[in-house]
C-alpha cells in the first residue's frame, strides 16, 4: 500500500542522513494510521525516542490515534508516558483516543486513569 511506500521513503531518508523534522515524521505516522499500520507508527516513535530526536504533541497524537484504531490501549498509554518524559503536555487530542481504546477493551480502570491524566 501507499503507507508502505511512505515508510520506505522515510527509511531511505534516515539511511542517507537526510534531516527530517516533526512534519516529516507526522506525515509518516499519519500514513501508517491511514494504512491501519499502528505498529509502524509505534516503530517510528520508538526510533525518534531512541535517537533523542525532537517530537511534538501532534506527532504523538497521530501515533496514539493509530493505536486507538487498532484497540491497542497498552501502546497508547505507553505513548502518553513518552509525552510525559519529554515534558510535553498530553491534551484532549492525546487522551481521548486512549480513553476510547481502553473502553473498547473494557479496561475501565485504565480508561479512568487516562481521563484523570487529562485534567493535569
């Protein structure tokens, strides 16, 4: 699919030391989301965290949303911890998909925890 081609381009950029930014990363994560490839979105975020690259809330929100669509509430909560460790602020756009994913899997306690985190 097209999302796979997008990830290949992103990988080629990294291999050829082409500098990319949060806009490029966000586009790649959004491509993963549209292709129902939540794991690809997570891999991109992990690579960014490992390499201590810049990441913004919008980029994390796209990855959280991809996890929500796949009902991967654990991964969505993990991404929220990435935001916290980067001193970014989780907003309603971050936490709503987490709550939806937790609720869909009947993880009521996690859903309530995510709701409480939104108030901080």
